[in-house]
């Protein structure tokens, strides 16, 4: 499976991530004054209305402090709201505001356009196959993490 002369997969993934995030940050900051990380929070709140900060942090694999800063920043900008859980005062549910919905929608257009441009050399079949493989990689990593928690 592993070719010992090939670069590490994690190295390639990190390069792809770094280049993609730098490009995304350029466009998102110009359009909204937001970075990729804040847009990811918006996307997940959109996809999971009423999500808690804890669940959001688990999905993003972010520590509490950084996530808290992102949520506070988006709330200060009027993009998300927090509402208390009537059953547990320690929990707050997150949702997009009207402005947040507009930014999310425009962010989706920018993000999908960037992906089309950056990965234009991949056919639709290659693109779908890549996503299938990456989904399998994530499942494998989850299994590996679970086996090493003990």
C-alpha cells in the first residue's frame, strides 16, 4: 500500500489545504471580511440549525477557545445568534441570522466557484472518485483514533 519513496499523504493533504485556504481567505476577506474558518462555522450552523457549540467544535475539530472566538466574532458581526437551552443553561443553540444566511449563500457561490477553478483539471469522474476516497480516508482515521483512545 505505502510506497516508501513517495511523499507522505499527510504532506500532500497539508499542501492542498494550505493553498486552498490561502486562496479562500483572499476571496472571503474581500467579500465579507471573514476567513475560511469563520465561513466553515457559518456553513455548519446553516447545515445544522440549533447546533450546540460543543457539537460544532467536534465537527470542526477545534479547541474550545478558538471556537468560542469564532462564534463571538460571528455573533458580533450579526451573522449568528445564540439561544439558551431551556433544559440546560450551559448549552446554547446556534442559528444564522438573515444577514448570516445572505453571507452563507454568497459564500457558497464563491467557494463552489473557487473549487471549480482550482480543480479544473479533474474530470467529474475524478472529482467524485476523489471525494469517495477521502470519505474512506476519514472513516479509516476515525477507526484509528477510536482504537488509540484506550
